């Protein structure tokens, strides 16, 4: 039993649950982070989405088991390696679907619709879209966009258009970076044909162009978002200090101070893709690369301090 549970957990890929923190996007930037009702409601949505995320990965492993056995890394996955039998994996898939969707509809009808769309999108991706050039990366990126909207509908929050464009650009940046790393990892043409046929249609120069395009739009759209973010007036406890600061350094666009961190984060991730070939698993990169992890933590601390501490 212990071995079965271990292999099931590995197949569920809990490390990928980190992606579901994106659901907090609307909560943080609307200024509602410290409202208990909304925070706990959204935390429940994150748990539900994590269940559905694991369902997607189990379904993917079931369908891709034959080709995963030919992959230098994926061959060690429990289903591909035969450590988790197909009937048990199928049972876990069905139970996960039922629990996730049932919990979603009890939380919010519109949240349920987004969860259902998320499952449908990724099932179609596994069965078909992953083999269609360009649509494959757009499908992966769409998962992040659905997460942002899922978090927003749960708390009835509005998503700023520039923030949405930033999320779109960032998700495409990660998706194309994943393809670039896969292309380097599966360098032999025979292996490409057996495991990821769509990579035949992605020349290295084309992927490099895509990566450059989305890397630039990521930090540029984020910059516009911070510039157009509502003015943050200093609180009464900071007014005296504010008066002593030279006008040269005064600004009401404090959120723009986080832009250098975003630029560094994008540049660091590019380095990891090209120098260390670590873009195949963004979630793994997030928790293993110390400079990137520190940058994200500092960015989060600055965002919360500026939005909730200065006002």
C-alpha cells in the first residue's frame, strides 16, 4: 500500500501545484489579500485546482506511457515504468475528476466552468493539440490564463488588461522555453520522432525568436501594468517622512520599483534555458535555482509591502 501511494503521489506531480499559486493574482493586486473570507475561499480554490492538475498529469501519463518509455527522463515515471498499474491509475483519475469538479461547483458555478474548460483543454492537448505546431504552446499557455481567471471569479475580482497581457506573455515564454529545452535534450532525430514529433517543426532559430519575443513582452507589459496601477498615496504615518524626501525621488508609482526584479528574473530564466538547459520543468527550476527563487521571493515581498504597507 505504501509503495502504491508513493507512486500515485509521484504521478500526481505535487511540484506542479506551485503553478496554481497564480490563482492569487487577482486577490493580491486588488488589495484584498488580508481579507480572511476571500483569502480562505481562494485557498480552497487552489486546493481544488491542484487536484485537477494532478488528474491532468495522470491522464497524460496514461496516454503517453508507450512514448514515455523511450524518453531519457520520462521513462522513470511510475506508469511508464510499470510501478503504477493502469487500472489503479484510471481509478485515481476518475475519483480525482469527480472530487475536483464536485468541489468546484459547490464553490462557484463559474469557477466550475473554468475548471471544466481546463480539464477539456488539457485532455485535448494530450490527445491531439500537443502534436499541432504553435497550438501546442498556446494550449500550455492557456492553462495559466485559465488559472488567473479561476482565481478572479472565485472572489469576484477584476483583472487589469495589462496584467492579463503580462500573464499571457509570461505563460507563452515558459511554454516556448520548455520546447527549446526539449529540443536540446532530444537532440537525436530518431528520438524526436518517437517522443515529441511536433519538435520537428520547431527549428532552433524559430524557437529562439519566439523566446526573445515573449521575454520582451513579459517585462514590457508588466512595466505598463505597474505604471498604470492606481496611485498609492502614503499613509498618515509616512507623511512626515514623505515631506522630507527631495521631490526628485518622490513618486506615486511605487510598484514600478519591482520592474528591475522582473527583468532580472526573465534574464536569469533565459540563462537557465540556454546555459543549463533547465527549461523543461519551470516548477522544478523555481524551487531549485537559488538566484531565481530569491528574486521571486523579494519581488513578492516588495509587491505586498508597496500595495499594503505604504497605503
